[in-house]
C-alpha cells in the first residue's frame, strides 16, 4: 500500500478512536458533527478513567500536592468563588464550580481549544474527591488582582491609548473567532468576562474567560421564557441577543451580537474609540423582515479587517 494512502487511513482511524473516547479535539467540525450523529457523546458526568491504551481521558487532573494550600479570594462568580493561588509555582486562579459534571464540561471545552494568547490556559481540574471541584487556570491580571474590561471602562483607568484599544479589540475578536472555528459558542461574551493584562511591552492585551455557558455549535441552548421572564432578561442581560429570548437557538450570530454590545460599551465610554459605534451597530443589527434574528450581523471572521480600517 502506498505510504501516503496508509497515512491517511491511519489519521482516519485515529480520529475514529478519539470520537469513540469522547475526545473531539483536532477533529474538523464537519467530520466531528457527522461523527457525533453516529456515535453519541458520553454524558458530561462520564467517569474519568484511564483508557485501555494507557492514555488519559480529558480533562487533565491537577496534582493537589502541587497546589498551594494558601489562597486569596479575588472574585465571586455566579456559582462559586475564584481564588488566587499557586500551582507548581505558577500564579493561578482556582474557580469553584457547582458540580463535578459542570467542572468537567467547562474544562473539556477549554482543553479542546487551541493555545491562544487571549484564551485561558487550563492546568486542569481537581480530582473527583475534592469538594467543591476547582478549575485551575493561569492567572491573568495586575499585581494580584484581575482587571476586567468592565472595571477599566467604568473606572476610566488605567488610561489606554487608541492603538492599544484597537489591539485589545482585535484580541477579543481573535479569541471569539478561534472559539467558533473550534466548533464552540461562548454564549456569555460581556465586559465582565474579558480580562485585561499588561504584557512585557507595557501594552494591555485581552483574555476572554468564563466558558461556563459555552456549548458546541451542534448543541446550542434554547431558552424557554414566559413573557415576564423575557422582559426581565431583556432589561437585565443586555448582552443576550434578542432572538434567544424568543426561543431561537444560540448561534455564531448571537455571540456576534454580544460582541457588538461590548463594542457599543467601548464606543460610548472611551473617548478615543467613538468611531467603533458603526461596527457595533453592524454586529447588533436585526433583520428588518424577520424582526428578530440577527441574520444581518457581521460574521466575526470579517471583523479583523473592519477593525484595521478604523
Ligand atoms: N484566569 C483568570 N485570571 C484572573 N482572574 C480570573 C480568571 N478567571 C476568573 N477570574 C476572576 O473571577 C471572576 C469570575 O470568574 P468567571 O467569570 O469565570 O466565573 P462565573 O462564576 O462564571 O462568573 P459569572 O457567571 O458571574 O460571570 C472573573 O470576573 C475574574 O474577576
Ligand atoms: Mg463570568
């Protein structure tokens, strides 16, 4: 058999093995979707055991002996708290998650994403014996405290110049498009879930965090809200695309809508970025005929070019 042909068959067989073990990484989206139609995914509380071939099933476990016992509270999330700690000497955030199944689900998504300067780096999750379960991630922030985009915008400090703002926005767009290209939706893009961090060249970079609501594009969530709830969500969670409140499934467009709301916030609060308003409108526009679906919103993949011409 010619060696190239054999190579292709081996790759195919390796991918089949990955799907059988619930590992969706490195499998192109199209083949992942067709594979999952035939082979259902294991439930999220699938027990984490070693595979018969001796390889580890994701998500990776941290070694509790290497995690500092002292930790400092830094933020409270919806479900649990986040602490600043050290793992193997690296500064890390430990995020409490409500259940082991949820910790596994969030960790699996983070592990499926490629390494990226604007996506969180996960060291692993704690073993099932640890209650509450923790996600252990690289810490992004300034002198021991995280700096969210929300804080920077509302406190007007630190001062960030226009070129750096453009780089920060490009980071966010690049993070979202990497998530999408990997076959996932983030589903919670907002200024609280974007961290800013100073780099060695004294510029700020952005990191998109919080994959607690993320899902594969093939399994989007549909909200089922009554009129009162819809009204409450519309007023409280302005970053959620309007069509989702009407029961349409989460989509690339609904993430693009949320991204547009981040642009809108920056445009309205940062003097030197007022011209971002047009792009924010393009991302959040609704289809006038249908009146609800953001069919006309910009594809996130075209946004880098649009940011360049600002
Ligand atoms: N890798 C990190 N580096 C620094 N700080 C972080 C990191 N991850 C999370 N944090 C801090 O912890 C906060 C809560 O984290 P996260 O948003 O992931 O939790 P959550 O429970 O899903 O929160 P919520 O639902 O309120 O958005 C963040 O806003 C941030 O201040
Ligand atoms: Mg959050």
